[in-house]
C-alpha cells in the first residue's frame, strides 16, 4: 500500500509517520528544500513513541521517499493526503494536479481544519474522490480523524477511508453534515476566543490559562469528554438535573463567544512575551518530546483500564495481532518476538535506570501479548477461563535507561492442555543485548471454580504449534535455576 503526502509540515509529517509505522510506503511532495530533514525529525520522534502504545509487534516499517514532483508522489497511491496551507485557491490548484496524476480510485483526503468538503470539491474532476480527513497534532499519537464527505462525496469512498484509518490505529469521527471547522475545532475556537479576551483584559496570563486546563477540566475531558463529565455533575439525579440546574447560566453574560478581540501588534506581542516566559526555556523538539512522553503515559494508563482512547488502543492491538502472519513467524526456529516499546520516564529509579518492578510489568505484558496472539485473551477470559501464574524466576543482566527501546521474546519450553512453561527475554533494541529474563509456569484455570482444567482444544492447538516450532531451540542456560544456585559449569569445573 502506498500513501502520498502532499505538504510535509507538522501535520503532513505526522501523517507520513503514522502510515510508515503501519507498514505503508510513503512518498512526500513538498517544495521546501529542508523537507527531508523536517519529516525525518518528526519520524524519529514518532518511532520512539508510537510503538510504546502497542503491546503487539508493529508491522515492518514502510519505505519513505521524497518525490521530485507531485506527479511522482501520487502515481500509484492508494491514499493521498493533502496538508498544504489553509488557502482555498491553493488547495484547488493542488487538488487539480493530484487528480490529474493519481489513480481514480485513490482516496484524496484533506487535513483542512476549517473548509467544508463541498468547497474543496468545487471545479474538481472527480468530486466524489475528495473528503476531509482532519487529524490532530501529533497525528502519529492522537487517534481522532474527523471524516466529512459532504453532499458531493461518495459513501463508498467514505466507508473505505474509515476502514483504512482504523487499520492505522485512528478513530474516524464521521461528521453527518458538513459545517465550517467540523466538530472539534468549533470547541477549540470558542475556548481560544475566550482565552484571548482573558489575556487582553489582564485577567490571566498564558500560563495561568494553561494551568486552568491541565490541572482542572482537561484531566476530566481526556477520559470522559464534555457530556459524560457533566453527567457526573448532575449527581444521582443525572444529566437532566444538571441541565436544569446550570442551563440558565448559559444566558448570563459570562463569555464573549462571538466577540473576538482585535489581534493588533500590542496583543500579539503580549501573548508572545507571556508564552516566551512560560515555555521559552525549552526548544521546540524538547517540548514535542515532553508532550509525547506525557501522552504515552496518559494513553497507556487509559489502556490499562480499557477506557476512552485506551479502549481504542486495545482494539488496535487485537487488529494488529490478527493482521500479523502468526504462522509465518512461528514456523521459524527462533524465540517469538512479542513486545516492542520504550522505557517510560516514570519507570526510572534513583539510579537513573529502569526500576525492578517494571521488569515484572514488561514480562506480564509479554504474557498478555502471547495469549492475545493465540486467541486466549479478551473474549477467552470473558468466557470464564484464563492462565494463572503458578511460579516465576527473574534474572537481571544489564541496565536500561529512559526512552531506550526494547523488545521481548518468548520461548515455549513445554505445553499441554493444563500447563504452560515459558521463558521470556527482554533485549535492548539498539544492540540486542540481554537485559533480563523471566521463566514462568502457568496453569489453566476455570475462573469461577478456581480449579485447574483443560484449555479449549482449538486454542491450545496454536500454543502447541508454537511449542513445536521452538522444540529445536537450545534450552536457555538459566532455565530451571533457583535463587542462589551456582553456575553448573563452574561447579563441575571445581569438582573435576
């Protein structure tokens, strides 16, 4: 599959990274002479953080090219994403050139945050090919994409676009009727207008406004949104009570939603100087890294609880696992690769290295990835059966620091209907050095009775196939060892 990115700025570069890291080949078209450096800088950050959201292997990365012309970029593309500046005449010119050279059945998505699809489709050779696919920055981490096809759009194109967006881990929000600024940006613009007045009138600074969001309602919105948050505000009486109680406030002169302050030089300089005081000590790349580390932490927390955007990430893990060629990988006589991720800042101890209990978490996540891989997770557990940990043995071999990439593998030592004996390894991604290992014995349990029972035969078959593929591997040197046990070869040498 090939994606063409027309306009490789912050948004276009984010699109390129998301497609690439989901296995698509990507061609970028942008007249900026520095475009390769800028897109590769975005990709370097995305490669560090996007895989940290997944608990199954990501697809092999696609091939990135920088086309010498727009024609070269879009030829043979399955998806073309236009992300040029918000000038309608410019977009019309670019869309016309895209349609002159791109396949007629390619999806032509626009990243526009304000224009309606009917405006983009004016004078187009194939209006039904064009739709709005409006993402949010950073595109490679935030999953939402507003999809608007408009009255001249094709329902078939829209449905295919939504399917592709889900395949790269995004959540398409289909906007029923086209409207300026779609859905999300209308909220953002309202908040932005009010914030400008608060600064102009010396009520608050940029930092104080940001603090009101990040320490307050922003934390609620990140997991529940607007209406679910207000539903809780209604207490036991619910949403209707909340609206009846607080609805009259909407007629009070609290806000200036449609009254926009003049952005004269004085106000622009005031905002810029306050923003410099707030964040000027960080470079743009530093701020992006801070933002992405925090987003990964928030999203993984929601993922552990299977709530909000975390539920979407869990669904995408299952999608990636189904897409992966399990049979092809498991037929190779090598330990099976499971997780690929990075060490998060919150995992670091006072020594500056990954703290002890996080290794246990990594191997626990590896177990879940293994069971999900063979169809013995999620629905299987919901049906009342699971593998319970009976015994484990950890060993630590090397240190790993913050943001360092790692991967885990599993070697199945023994498997039958009731027992599963495995050996996990954790490796540094840059040089494959062994960081830690865990040997574990699991028992298959009927969760309601708590008794050890035989697993479902169809599900067990996949584990047995993996065990057969691993049967010829050397037994791990430390398998079967216990705490304090001396190295066998050393002991034998001393006794000889």
